[in-house]
């Protein structure tokens, strides 16, 4: 337990330093964005590549992949059924809340935690990397769904306006507008699939992992200079991610959210945080055990599933105008609550 507390104090200490520098304006306002971009495009892909080059093809690793995929999909479906009231109210708000409840901060928060709590364990680090990759696919799926819902809602609103105009003008244009409103449901399936594939190809985490996995499967020995370079760059991932996360959280807490009623957002924040911090790791642990995952891989994967809401969820909420203020508060609240829930989850694991 002392190792867990020490890891949390280290993580929140680095985040606090980032918050202080943001509040004191010691760096330009774009600093957090630059650090995030560095981690996303350079540091994290280098770490993934170097890890995937040496990842073992063991039964335990295969159990983690299939069990983690099943757990992430089950969490997403169960939580979406809850927030959409049995799939009856499909909206951007339901999607973004579902993503908050099912999408952990596996890379920016989970990676440093796993490194410190499981020192020297390659199995634990590999488990965190695999979980981060699985949730990259979940994030791209949610992004694609949000884009489709926004387009559908825009077309439906335009169709409604045309029907109103047609009725006021006494013409038959309403029927045409109605047909327009139903167009997305008929033609968007293929477009969504193509967009999903394009986003996967553009994602540096996915491509660097595939490159490392290909090197491992083909038995290629990478040049030592390349491995040293990727290892050195990858080692900067954890501190840079935590520091930039502290800066982002500070900006969110500084009042840039605008007016918001706590009465309106308290229920969703509690629900999303509870599902993210407690329900998701429980589901993951049960499914991973059933899949045959054991040891440090099982423990690290369960802990990764118990991470707070990822900052990426807030970025998507801003992009698609889907409850951004509520989502920002959820990220902050779940991060603070993880101080209590992470030790609890690790203590409850057999």
C-alpha cells in the first residue's frame, strides 16, 4: 500500500507543479498544447514501438488482448444503454457521457502509475500499452459516432425548418424535407466505416505499435541506435504527460468554463465518475480472469481500467459541443477521486 500512496503522491506532485506554472503564467499559454502534441506524436509512439518490439506472444498476452477487448466493448455498450435510456435517446450527450465512463486516462495518467507501482515489470508495462491501444480504437469509434450524430442532428434541424417554411408557404416542400432528414440513416454506415479506417491510419499510437509488432513477429533485430533513441524519447512520456495534464486541469479550473449549474451536472458527474472508477475495473477484472489473464498483466490491466476520465473526452466534448463544461468538471472530479479509488481497487484485488 505504501508503494501505491507514494506513486499517487509523485503523480499528483508533478501535476501540481504543472498547475502552479500555468497559474503563475511561467510559460506561454500554448505550452500545454505543445507538450500534449509532443507526447502524442513523438514520446508515446516511441515508447510503444520499443515495447512492441519485445512484447512476448504468450498465452497470458493473448488472454489480455481478447479479454481487454471484450471488457472495453461490454463497458461501452452497458454504459451507453444506461445514458441513452435503453438506446431510446441516441444523442451526443449520451455518447460523450458513455465515453467518459468507459475511456480511462490509460496513457497520460495510467502509464506513470503502472511504472511506479510495478517497477521493473515488463508484463505490467505491456498490459498498460495494450489497454491504451484498445481504448484508442474505442476513442476513434466514439469520435466517428459523434461526428455522425452531429451531421444527423444538423440535417434533421434543416429538414424541420424546411417543413415549417413549406407549411407557411402552403406548398408541398415538407415531404422533400422529410426525405432529406432520413438520408443519414440510409447512407452513413459505409462513410463511418471508411472514416474509422482513415483515423486508425493517421493515429501515431496505432501505427507505431503495428510497426513494433511487425518487427517482433518477423524476428528483425532493430539497430541499437534506433532502440536507444526510441527508449530515450519514450522515457520522457510520463513526466511530460503529467505536467501538461496539470496545466490543462488548471486551465479548466480557472473559470474558463463559463456559467454552469451544479444542480444540472451533479448527477451525470457522479454517475460517470462512479462507473469509470469502480464499475469499469470490476467488469474488466472479471472478464480478464475468465479469459485466463493472470499475474502482473491482470493487475496492471485492471488498474488501467480504473484510471480517471481521460482529458481526450473533454477535447471531443468541445469539438462536438456535447456538454463540454460538464465533461471538464467530470475529468477534474474523477481525477481527484482516483486518489481514494485507486488504492481501494488495488486493495480489493486478490
